[in-house]
């Protein structure tokens, strides 16, 4: 038997029958380097192409036709997959096609697309080949579009030959033609933690003198060594013949002599151009070969270092330097050279004194030539810049601070208790006699000077701010803080904050504020609470008591034309919010009126406003949303006033309107509850309202108009014949049930004929809901195409989108569904017996049964239409057996399915089990009958005597035309014929 591997139209055949061809292909697939070699030179001269030869066979094993073929060659680093590192297309259309004769071909790879430097010849290399016909075409359009042949051929000795090509280059005699470069480079280490290899050049050992390594000793024009330098570990001297140039820093290490001249040779240090020779060391300047450390070197007249002849007088002072210098005498520091004046801690302490004598003299500290601190005669100190005081600053006289200047008082300590003051002032008052004036701890005033005619934006007598600039959290950030307290003695009036705003003379003021507070939020952060004014609760921690405790006390306002105790302009949420810290539902959280506070208004529950006293509305009571609850008494309107509400008005124990009209608009509800309602005027309910009449007696003296709204009757007797009679066509009639569901009954007292009435949409819109409509009036009405006469009833089914009437298969009208069976009113859990029953389905189109719960069918049931299961529902049938199937088809009762056991289903045909589908212990199986050679267990199409059957235990047979042609067992395969 042959094993064949295809990659397209062409392929390589491997097996016993083609063993010779396989060997031939391997031999012919050897790679050769072609080109002339110079035998007289002992070097491996190479070219830049690879010769590849082979013989191409068709997939069937025969030779391909002679001709010129489109072929593609690629080189990879891997034997399969990956990306090619080099590809060469040989196309017929470019006169580069590959000629094949008797299946043989020979090409020089790299002839048209050179290898360049993209291939690392030190890696494992694999050659891939693709053949695509003999037509003139671009490679992507050539047909047949075969893929690359597999497996790829591994290249073995090729990389070494190419490596040899990098060691030497051929001579060149042509004018202006350079000989080729030679490079030796290790392979790249592309791994995340790998290192590239080393290059080692050395000589072998010798019994006498080891050889030397010469670099560029004959013809080189220069030697360049890159990277960070050269390190030699050989012991000995470094001899450099000629002039040497060091561009970096030369470092000498070791304990021996670092720089030594030759015999009788000078050591010359010459700085080129404007360069300098610098002798510098952090520990010592130089050692001159003498123990005399007092010897100094100076330049003599011969421009040589020599012992200095001058001496320094220890009595030289700064005064001498100042006197002998040009004006001004200047000391300029150098880089990293500070000037420090140190006053030693001696027995008699010394002082650093700058004494300004006479007038007109100053002491200055400058910043870039500009004086920032000036001390002049007369003890005047002028600071131009910012003064930072980290300690305590005491001023014996006035301190003048220029306009817009800032005094920064820095305090970096941590305060665990008490206070940390930026500026603190204390006025200690201890007069010798009674002092009736006002003593001010800190006083600040802003004055518009006399004679000023310019406009001023704002004058602030005292301005303070507190802000955060760090990342920490400040618990209380106070722009102004005042603490007033008594330690002993008595105080008539004690003010935490006191402000008087006075208007004097004949001036006019637009707005005058005793106290003004504003908040501006200009930040990308979030502010939780913003208070224009916050009044904290009074705390009684003493032994006395507080008689009257007011958060805010507003004295009577009588001086103006319009006097307000408190005026609150409109807000975007609520203008006034009482008891905002908790849901307080007692009178203490509300508003009290009068000196005795016997009348109140408060929130008694969510969305409920309550007063325990009488409420008189002079012109009208309007409730936009929410409820108006009258717990006792009656709700009366006087004269011709009307009751108008857009919210809910319910649970009225008594309501009477002798004249005027009742109007309900918007989107509210009106419910009478158990109370009686008497409306003698016109009653109008418009918009999307609901009008509910409770169990109390309701009397309507005028007409009742309901437009586009819902009228609900909860069972009361309407004393007005027009109560339902004037329902317009299309109006909805509600129900007392929260959900329109099965067993819901509508009793309609219809007194006006020829009306069309509709039912409301059920809350639960699942199909199958049933309602019963009874006409208890004297006139007939139409509902969904059915006319319900006086004293008659009808049932309607919700089909998921609308109500439809119930009809039988014959189409006759069923006036009451209760005439069939009481259990059919509620299909949930109903058991339908062997008698046939027909109901209209939810879509009112096909007859059938609609059920919203689990059903059990006893006996045979016939469904003429489709049986549809809702999402998630299941259909359960009896297990059955081979004689009584759980599921049969048509009239063939012995053909179908039954439950053979747990996780097993049997397929029966003609009363015989022909197949079993099982999933026992998680092992799915499909088992069929054994069959015979004439009727195999598995046949194909209509050819019933051709297929597979079970010959015996553990034996499988193949039959064709009723004859066995092959029998397979666990140990052998036998052919018949």
C-alpha cells in the first residue's frame, strides 16, 4: 500500500514502489556552488548563488510534461509554517521560467533575487518549492494555484560555504572597482535573556617563543577599535610608536609609576589652543619629591615651574584687600565655592556687626543687581520682595507693606490641639479707671480718601481667606472665625458676630447688608454641602439654663415700604426646606403660627402635608401632584367655586357640591371610596384621568362627560341613568381587579343603545386571559364585533395584543363560555377528559386550545393545527414500549419512538426495534440492527442490498449487491472476490 502526501497538482511520492525515485530526488537535491575558483590561491572562493537540481513527478507518480514552468523558491528558518526570509519567483512571463526535461530541472538560486544580508547562514535552513503551471501570468494569478510542496528540504553544508565567503575577498584589477569587504560577525542573540557569542583570535603554544598577532602591520591606513575602549590583561608595557591622541580620559591605576619618560627624555605637557593644564586632586595638589610641604610652585621668567620667591604676610586683612583694590571692591564666588562667616563658640562670644555710620550709607542685599533688602541709617529696613517669617516677628514701630504685597507666616509644625494662627493679635485691657470706649483686638479699615473722584469696585474693611493647597483633608475650613466668651463678670449682650451697616449724611445706597455671604464654586472637584450661612445649635454645658433658644431671630420690620421678616428668593429645587436632616413626621418639624403656637402645618407622611386645625382657602385650593386627605368632616366648596385637581382625590367620606361644575383635567384620579358623592352641576373628566365611583351612593344631577379616560365602577348603584349611558364610542371601562385575568366579570348597566365599548388592556399581557361581560342594563351595545343584548353575556380572550370573542369550529357565537364546562373558564391545571372540546386560539384564526399552565391529557387527543410550546415549556409523553409506543406517527401505531430506559431511546419500525440512541455514563452511541448481506443494517440511498452489517460478534461485513466482499475482525481483514 502506498502512502501519498499531496500539496496540490504536483507532489512527492514516498513509499516502496518509488524508493529509487526518492533516492534520485535526494541526490539531485544536493546544493552546489557554481563559479570559477582560483586554484593557485589557498582560499575558498565562492559565488552568491546556490545550484539546486531535482526531478519533478506528478501526483500520480508519472513524469510531468516537458516545458517551461512557473516556480517559486523560498528559504525558511523552520521546517514548517513561519515566514520566508528569502523568496525568488521564476516566471515564464519574465523569461525566467524553469525548464523541465524528462522531469529534470536545474536552477541557480539567488540568480534573480540575491540573498543579500537577510539570511543568517549560521541557523538551520529549509528550502521550500512551489510549482504553478506553464502559462504567462503574474505569480498571484497563475493556475493551478498550488500551495508549497511539503516537506521542505533541509540545507546542510550550505551555511559553511557562505560563511567562508565572508572571510576573504577576490582581487580586482578593474579601474574604480573596490575589492569586497570582509567581515566577521557572530550571530544575533534574539532571545529575551540570551547573549551573543565571542570572537577569539589567538596563537598556539610553543616550546620556544609563541607567535604574535599582527593587525595592519603592512598596508592598513588606520586601526579603529570601537565601543568603550580596549582592555589588555597581559602583563608588560604598552609601546606606542609615533604620536598618540587620546580623545577621552586616561586613567592610571596600580601602585607603580604611572608615567615614565625614556632615558634622558623630557615630559612635555602642552595645552593646544586655549586649553589649560590643570593639576587638581581632592586630597592633595601635587607631590614634588620633597617633604617640604611649605614649598610653592610659581612660573618663573623662563616659563618653568620653580620655587616661589615671594612670601605671604599673615597680617594681611580684608581691610588691606579693600584698600588696595579698585572700587568697588568685589568678591566673586566660583562654582561650588561658598563664602561662610563662622562665629566660633568662644569664652567671649564674637559678633558679626554691620555698622552704618553717618547718613546716606546703606547696607544692601541684591538679587541680580536689584536690592531686595536695604538697611539705611535711622534704623530703616526696606524689603522689596516677599518676607517669609518662620518664627515670631515683633515690630517696635509701624511696619509699612507695599500695595499687593503678601506677608507669609509659615508654620510647619503639627497642631494636635488648640489653634495655629497665621496672624494673631491680643489687646490686653487693664485701665486705671472705667473705660467706656470700645477696645478692638485687631482693627482694619479701608477708606476712600477725601477728594477721590474715581469709582471703586469694592472696599473691604477686613478680608480673610482660608484655602487648601495640599492633598490632605481639612475638616473645618473657615474664612472667618470668631470666639466670644466670658470667664468672669457679666455681659449684657454677647455677640459671636456683630455687624452694623450705617448710612450717614445724604448719600444713597442701592443695597445695604448687615451681613452678606456669597459662595462661588469654580473647581473641577465636588462640594457636598454649600451653606451661605450656617447656624449651629446652641449647646448648654453649664449649670444654668437657656430660656429662649433661637437659631434665627428676626425683629419686627417696620421701617421700610415693603417689610419682610424673612424673604427667600426662588431656588431651582425648593425655596424653603424644613427639617432637612431627617424624615420627621411630627408637628415639631413644621411651621407654628401665633404666640401660643396652637396652629401648625407639617409633613405627616411621605408626600403628605397636614394641619391639625382648620384650613380655610379663600380663593381656591389647587393640588398639582400628590394627595389631599380629609380624615374627618366634609370637603365643601362654597358658592360657585369648583374643585379642580390633577393629582389624586380619594377616600372622601362625604362630598357635596350644590352648584357649579366638577372638572377634572390633567393626569389625576378621582375616587370616592366609601363616601357619598353628590354632583349637581356638569361633571367633566378629560385628559388621561380615571374616575372611580366607590360603594357609596353617588348622585349626578347633570350630564357626565368622559373623554378619552377610564371610568371604573367598583359595584355601587348609580342613581343617575346617565352615569354609564353617555359613554362615548371607544371609551374604556375599568375593573376593580388589579389585574385583568381569568374569571374577571364586567357588569355593565347600559341604558343608551348603539354604543361601542372596549375593554382595558390587561396588566399581565400574556395571551389566554378570559373576561366575562354581562349587560345588566336595558340597551344593547357592541364589543369587538359582538352585540351583547340586555340581559346577555359574552366571553372574550386576550390574544396578546387585543381582545377577541370566543367562537366554536362552526363559527356560532357562544354567549357564555360557562355553558361548556366550568373548568374551562380557568385552563390552569384543568384535566380535559376524553370528550372533544374546541376553543378559539389566542390569535382567533385556527381552532385549538390555549393553556397558560401545566396540562395532562388523558386518552387520545387529536390536534388539527400546530402545537406550539412557549419558550422554556416542555412536552412530556409516556415512556411506552416496543408494542405500545410513546410517540407514533399517523395510523402506523407500531412505528415510532419509546423510552428504552434511562438515557436510551428506541426507534421502532413495524413493531421491531431497529435502532437505539443512548448516552450511558457520558458515552453517546447510535446502535442499529445487525442486518444480513441481503439487507445490511446500514444501507445507502435506495440500494437496500449494499451497505454494512454485523457478520458475527466482533466482525463487520461489507456487502455489495447482496454479496459479501469484505469481512473485518479485530485481528484480520479478508477480501472475497
